[in-house]
C-alpha cells in the first residue's frame, strides 16, 4: 500500500502535520474521530492506514482524501509532476491561505505575461 511513502515515512508525515498544528495525539484523535492508540501506531510505523483512516486524517488536517490516497499510493497520482512543481505543492501544504493567495497572484501574473509574450524565455 505504501510505495510512495512507507509506513515509517507516513507516520513521520502524520506527526509533522500534527506538530505543525500544535496538537497532541489526543487532539488529533478528537479531530479525526480515530483512537489515540491507532494514531500512535501510525506515527510509529506500526500500522498501515486503511482508506477510512486516511479519509479521517485528511479531514482532520484539512486535506482532500484524494491527496492522502495519492500520497500513500492507494490511488495513483493524477499526473506526474516535475520536481519543481512537486516542491511547490509540498511547500503550499504548510503555508497559510494568505501566502498561497499571494503566490497564486504572482503565478497568474507570470502566466498572463507569457500569454502576451509567447516568444519570451522563462526566467531561470
């Protein structure tokens, strides 16, 4: 089930997401509706997560379930992203909405520039 991320890596990801929110395992259990002992097992790489568990974690963390299904390769990613695009996506997960809106605005400006200047070379 975990070919993109193994159980230990996924457990660390869950721990990081929880810590970023300054939640205890009990807080995550309350937010997700999962048992604290299951969260502990996931974070320690003892348990793999069933789709229902991934859905509960995704909802608690504010992600679409699809994202966690792709992360753990229960479902294949919709498209293969370049390393730069994957880095941008990963970085956006930890940013506040206001920063994402700012970055989106900048990208929209660049997109508009390239539409108006089809021969322009991308910045390096």
